[in-house]
């Protein structure tokens, strides 16, 4: 974790310095303006660390966090546009271009503002993704609502949680499954959100697994909140719903030893039952594919902000949507329901997944 934080702040600092150099290329600034820009960038960088502590009251902390993470998203978009231009310019530098860099910078800045505003709109536009599966193992049709990566914390906006709640009420599923990162690493009073989820009633229960951010927030604290919201935690165990001939197996995010994962699945495997395997990260080892029918994952956010999604694809083979791993073995990776960090999404719509498993011979 410490290594990740160090690498993150080094990369984030370099991105800011690159943008600062581009500003210098575009404008003839006095020393005082240069210092002010550097000071602002420093506050934004350090602010990401500060918001992990209790240095302000909750209202100020939420506002400061919103500003810092909004800046993080904005500066990433601006950096992406500027470096894209510089790379293209290097490739075609044999062409005599007489465009003043100040116009280039202002144009990219304008596009960045437009994309950021769109990204804020997209993050509010929570969609319902419908997934239909057929199986002869189930007793009757099953409707499941799947949410992932809610990241409830100091950056959570009430209207977004309300939208998720209304979608879940509208779907009226037999089962609700939460695929990890329900709670974020930075948290404040989450009772108002927990009460909403607690009020949701289903015929066959609500189930959840832990993601990586539950450990950042504190495992005991996170487990308490998730249970208070009415979810049954599947920490390396399972539940079987006999009326549906359905088994749901859940694994903790910290379990990344293939042998332990295989043992968990073997221990809870029933060849006659339709098995849903809930695992936060969309990673599948070939040894486990015979022991479940559908794996539900999240974690990737599908990159959340383009072009970051291109980098995500370098680390994860499966990033978004439904994949057929082999005959009778499927994987679904959610884009995530809300956001982490920057309150925007670009070309990675947030979603609530509506999974319908229909009885059919020959799944």
C-alpha cells in the first residue's frame, strides 16, 4: 500500500509539473504568477493526503475533498490533451506549423472544460444494464440487481445515491448483490445512505463481499456498515437458496492465493446448483472455471475517465461487460455504480446491472 501511495504521488506530481511547463510555454508569466500556480498545484497534490485525516469538520472536509478530486480529474484530462498534442507534434515535426502555442493551449483547455462538464453529467447518468442468462439448473426465473464500487464516503453525492435507490426499487429484484468497495477509504457519517439500503426489501436477501477499499476504511468498520445496510457478508463462504436451486459464493478481496480460492470453490461446489461467484477483482484462474457458472466482479470502473481505461486494459484482461470464459462459465464485470476520486466519468457510464437468469434446457 505504501509503495502504491508513493508511486501515485510521484506520477501525480510529474503530471502537474508537465502542465506547469505547458503553461509557461503558452504565457509570459511573471515570477509571482508562476509561484501562485505552483503553490496551488502543491495544495491540490498535498490535499489528497490531507483529506485522509480529520483536520477539518465534515462540511469543510467534504468540500475540500470535492475540490481536490475534481482538480485531479481535470488535470488528468488537461495533461492527456497536452501530451497528445506534443506527441503528434513530434511525429509530424517535419511539417512547418506556424500556430502559436498559446492558441493550442487555450484550445486544449477549452476542450478539457467541455469534457469535464460532460464527465460530471455522465457520472450522474446511472444506467441499467440488462444481462440475460439461460440455465436448466434453476427452478424458476431469477431477477438479480448487481451493484459494485459505490464508494460511499466524503465525496458521495446524495442525489446519486437516491438514483441508485430508485433504480433498485424499480427493478424489485429477488436478490441484490454488492460486489465490493461499498465503502470508501475516506468516510464520514454514512448513516443517511445506510438507511436507504436497509429499507430495500427482497424475496431472497441482499449479499455482499469486501473490496479493497473496505480495508482502507477499516475492515471492522466496513463490515459493520454493510451489515447495518441489511446485507449478508459472504466472507469466504456461501449461501444456498433451495427454492431457486441457487448458490452464491463470496470471497474477500485480500484472498489472492489461487490454492485458497480453489479450495473455497471446491468446498462450496454443488454440480446441481447454479453457482454465482462474487469476487471484487475480475481475475480468473483456469483452475477454478469448473466450479461456478457466473462470476460477478467490478473494481476496474472501466477506467472511469478516458483515456485511463486504456491503461486499465494493460493490467486486466476483462474490464467491462459480459464474457464467455468457457462453455457454461460466464464473467460479468461492472463499470461500477458510482465513482472513486474525481466525481466524473468519461466513456465509462456508471451502472446498476439487472441480471435475469431464465430456466432453459441445455445451459
